[in-house]
């Protein structure tokens, strides 16, 4: 592994881990696993009260990435303004697709899930599983918007909420 790749992320950097969302690198430690010394990123996910150790050599292979650019955040918010695209497939198939998009770590895919599952007050109720997927996608989206924009999560939720309610009007 080249030196430039290894030093792509530094302590205190925010990163996106596909299956868990936005976290902060606390440190880079060495650890012995099965008799092999590995250099690890120690990533803290404050909201989930979780710490994850990721081998530095496998970080990009796993899909770990830096925060999205402000331009990409704007494109994700534009995606929210679009019309919901709900396929006519069975819910279990759609739910699988939504889950894959959420866990892909791709901000635009997550924004598509939020857009497709968002319900206005005048629309029918969501099922429990639909609500769970919507909240997971919304949480990932707002956490990354907050980290990129340098605002708190409440501010990011308002920003995303404003885009979603403006779409309905």
C-alpha cells in the first residue's frame, strides 16, 4: 500500500463508513490480530455510541470515504425536490433495494430513498418497516449534511425538512 493512500485520512477527520454513516477518526493505532500487526483507523460514531476499528489498508476497499463535497450535498438536496419514484414491485423487494442504497454510503442514493419514502401529512400512513427505512436514510443524510455544512444536526434536519416541505407545496 502506498504512503499516500495510507495517509488519506487523519485523526479528527470526518469519514463516511457505508454501513454506519458519518464518524470521526479518533486515532490511528497498531494492533496485533492473529499474530499480524495491523495499522487501524479508530472511528467513533458519537450518536450510536460505537467505536469501529478499520484496517488502514482496507479502508477504501471497504468503501470508507471522506465527506461529500458541498456541491454533492447541494445535488442531494436537489434530488429531494424531485417526484418520488415508487416502483410497482413487491414491498420486500423494494425494501431490499432501499436497504442497499442506504448501506452503499452514496449520498445521492440515500437522498433518493428519503425522497421516495417521504410522506406528507395528507398522505397515507407508512408501515413500520417503511418508517424504519425512511428514518435510517434521513438520519444518514442529515448527519452528512451537518458535517459538510458545519452546522449541528438540528440545523441540518431543518434544512432537509424545508426542502421536503417545499416540494409538497
